[in-house]
C-alpha cells in the first residue's frame, strides 16, 4: 500500500482523538472519515465527517462507508457504574453492528479494535467487562475482514494539545515518568497507538493481539 483511507470512530473521546491526530499528520493516510455523534470541531483537507445520532441504525449512511482500507474503532464506554446488560449493548452489540455493515461495504478492509489490557479471550473470567471485550474480539475475527487487529493498550499518555483528556489523567500525570521507568510494558502514548494502527494496516504483523510492547514496535 502506498496510502490508506481510514474510518475512525470515537474521536470525541481521548483514544479516538489521539488516533485521529496521528492520521491527519501521517503522509501514509490519504483520507479520514470520522463517524461520530457530534462534530470534532476542526477542518482538514483529509477529513470528512458523518454525524449520526444512532449507531445502531446505519442504514442512512451505509453507502458512504465504502471504499476504505481500514477502520480504527476507538469508540467505547466505561463499565463503572453501568448495568451489565447496558454495557454489553454499548460494547459488544454496537461494535458488532458497525463492523457487520463495514465488512459488507469493504471486503478488503482491516479492522483495528481498541479493547484494553486485561481483556479475557476465554470469555469465562471473573470480570464482566473483560468477558464482554473478549467476546467482541473473538466475534470480530469471524466476520470476514481481511485482517482484524486487537489493540490492548495499558495506560495511555495523551497527545499534546488534546481536548478530550480524561480528568483522572490530570491527577496522575506526575506518575507517568515513574511508570515508564518501573513498568515500561504497561504504558505507551496515544501517538504511538495511532502510528501503530497505521503501520499494522500497511505492513501487517505477526500477531493480531497487539499489546503495549507490540504497539511500541509497530509505531517506529
């Protein structure tokens, strides 16, 4: 591949915003389509946006989702304080519904899904969120995409100038140098995550479950 055309979800969250920034900066990315519930708030020659309120009904935009090489699916919710049924709906059901539409429109697409460290591939562990993420990962691989890459980052360092940094990062940012020294395999930057996604689509990789160490390798 010389250049890629990508779809990104979740850009009004911290992870999606960081990935979007790297795609707009990268000479390897030709076009970016953002699918979101509200505008991100910038203009850029590469950037197109589709605003849709209901991610469970994509019928009005299906035809606009064709012609892309990759999807960087960064949309997600926290399980904290959320009922199990709703968490499954907003994580598994939403992701699978979106992915099924994409694979019909783009039979040569690579799908990059951001789950997280601790995701349970067995779907049998103690933590509900980890089982749901694991089932989502497992079932994405059955849909017929060219490749499915499952990103499991740990702690993420926000990108410079980010607008959507989670509040608790402001409280713990002083710990980042300590974590990087004592546990480098548990932390990477959002810039590295975005670069890794771009590079894995263009180059491929020997694994499809991508942890922090893999993200750092792929980002170079």
